[in-house]
C-alpha cells in the first residue's frame, strides 16, 4: 500500500495503491468512497481495495476533493486517477486495457459521471505525461449510488455539496446519470436496498432503465432491506451476497 499525490500542484487529491503481483499484468479498479461530497467514508475505501485484491485485482483508492470544492474538481480527480493508473500500469503490474471504477453512494455518482462523460476531462493545464492516458473506465460498479440530482429521488445533500445551494436546475439535470447514458457508456453492475432511507432505490432503477434503453450490458441487484452505507455488508447475510455477485460480474467481463 502506498499513497501518491494525483496532481503536481496540489496535495488535496491523492490515490492509494493496493497492487497485486502476478506473472501477467492484472486488471485494476479505482475505488471511490462515498460521503455526500462532504467527507470520505473510510469503510468504503481500504477494506474494499483488500477485497478486490483477494480477487486478483489491483485496487487504487481515490481521495477526491470534496466540499467546499465544487464540480468539476471531483470529476477531474476521478479522470486523473484512471489516467494515473494507466500511466503507471507497468510499475504496478496492471493491464492498462482493464481499468474499471467502483463507487459507493456519492462516490457511485462520481464513478458514474466518469463512466458517462464524453468530454476531455482535462484541466486548463499545464499538462504532463499522465494526462495523455485515456480516462474512460472499461466498466463501472455502482453501490447504492446517488444518480439523481433533480426530481423526487434526488439526493439534495450531495447536490448541494457538489454544486452549491444555488446551482441551476439545468446543471443538476446535466449531472443526473440517467440523462448521460449513451452508446459509449461501459457495462455496469448496480446494487441497492429497497428500503434505503438515505438514497432512494429509484436512483438505481432510473439508471438501470436508461442503460436498458441504450442496450448497455448491466447487472442489477435490489436487496429487500438494509441501511444506507453498508459497504461490503459482511455482517448482513443477505446483502453481503453482493460481493459474490460482483466478483462473478467482474470475471465475466475479463477482470
């Protein structure tokens, strides 16, 4: 495990590497903890990386910028993280063609933003060799994600922290994931609990419907009950099933 600054000009965004050494380059996943863009939930970071390691997958936990920083800074951090993993692939034994993202709650929103973004996702510069790598993930795993920033299912806290209280409704709509799905969106694995009181399950269902409309490969699991923020859910014999289902999904996609 080693922590690295993402940018040459700021130490506020970092990436922590949990490499896996093998005879051949291994797939990688960038992990994005949740926290409503207000904080980063520790149980959705390192423990998840170690679980991915147990599957033979290199993991990289992203510590992205949160409030008072605003959009697009977290998205730029996410894009930079995927670029960083690909740029340093050889040093970490990673296959640069197999880099995915996994996010929880607001981190799921961030992972989804990156997976559905079609722009360059580059700051104004100066640029370095890391910026030359591709920022688009090959797949995305979204766990009880925030996907809606407008409408009845919107998570207003995440929207306020990411955009500010006075953000126009047009921007909230632009960053609602179901509206961003298109032909270039990668395969996704989604899971949620039906009675999630923190982020309504409609967030996952709306995104799943959009993926279906665009014929994007997906796997969706909605568990009957469970509080928001369960992470690996190791203490829940029902919801804890998600890690087995996700492992099978990853294997099926060549991860």
